[in-house]
């Protein structure tokens, strides 16, 4: 009954139905931390998903392996990054929203991954989640929280996390503080790898 209603609703909106089992998935890595995740996934040979790297920092973006790369906020940041200012990251994404909308068009599931506490990830990731959601995708935010001793970053991170929770259907939190509790012998540089 529920499935019939869902199909009827989609047909009523004029949407083409995909074949059973066909699902378009995107993984969008935003900012430095998100780009590092995309790099790792590409190195591991992820299949079945399009890996997209998004950044305001042109130099970092050039070093990332991804299926697609988007330098956002060309006018605002000129490719030099958001300077740890989430408002700049948000504005940069809003400036480039048409490009992102086009890229995520037709996706069924979109993972948006970013480190919270900096500029680009904190500011742009919730905007990307909102764009994907408006496009009809199921949106899953995967955010990494900074260490609590990173005071300024942690406050920004909490704001970014709240924005992501509002924009995505669900949000998975990777807490660096918990990581060090679970694996106390993990060298700090490995925690950021």
C-alpha cells in the first residue's frame, strides 16, 4: 500500500521511475577534511558512487583525487580558502549553488562529509545538504568534530553541526575526542590521516 502510494505520487509529479535496484549515489567531501576523505575513498577504489571534492582552497583541491572537483566562491575567495570563517564558506557555496545543483541533479543518495570547525566545511556543507535535499535525494551528513581543546574551532563546529542536522535527513558524528578514548595509543598524526 505504501509503495503504491509512493509510486503514484512520483508519477503524479511527472518523475521518471528508475529500474529496480538502480541508485545514483554521490559522496561530497567539503573543505580540507572532506577532501581528505574523498582522497582516501579514491585510493581505496570506491565503486558505485561518484566522489566529488568541494573546496574554496584551489591549491588543496588540485592535490585531491576525485571524479569531480568544484572550486566554490571564486569571486569571494579567489581560490585562497575561507580563512576558518564559516560565513565565508557559506557565501562561497551560495555563489556556486547553481553548479552544485546541476551536479547533484538526479542523485538518489548524497553523503556530505566535512570537518566541522573550519571555514569551508562548516559553512558550505549544510548548504550542499540543503541543495541535495531540495533535489529529492536522501541526504546523510558525516561530520568530524574537532578536539574540545580547540576552543574557537569547537564553538564553530557546534554551530555547523546544528546547521547540518537541520539540512540533512540524518547526521553521523565522528568525534575526535571519542576516537582518542577508543584508541588511546593512536598517534595524533594518524588520527588526522
